C-alpha cells in the first residue's frame, strides 16, 4: 500500500519533516516515491508547504495519508483529505 507520510530530517532537537509518498513497508526515513511538501514545526507559526495538486493526484490513485498528514493537508487547504 502507498502512504503519504512524514520523513524526519534536521538535527537533534531541531526536527524538520518532508511530506513524502512512500510504500508502507519501507522505513520512516527510507526510500520514497516522491516529495510533495515540507513541514517545519519549529517556526512560529508552524510552516506547512504542500503541493496540493500532487497530493490530490496521489490520493486519487489510492494513496492513504497518515492521521498527522491528513491534519496537515487540511491546514494547507486540501479539504478532501
């Protein structure tokens, strides 16, 4: 199954995440199919940048967003998440 999930980047105590499309069997920070956005929780307010067209496309193809990514997509303006 293909999932839309977060992959952690950044340093210790300074997280930065990529919103990626990946096979559900791969590791959290392992290989992925495509990067569709970023999430920076350290900024005030949190910075969310997501390519909504790519997200819609992947959801249309059957990709399942995780609960956290679903909330981020709603904040980014994608209502059908």
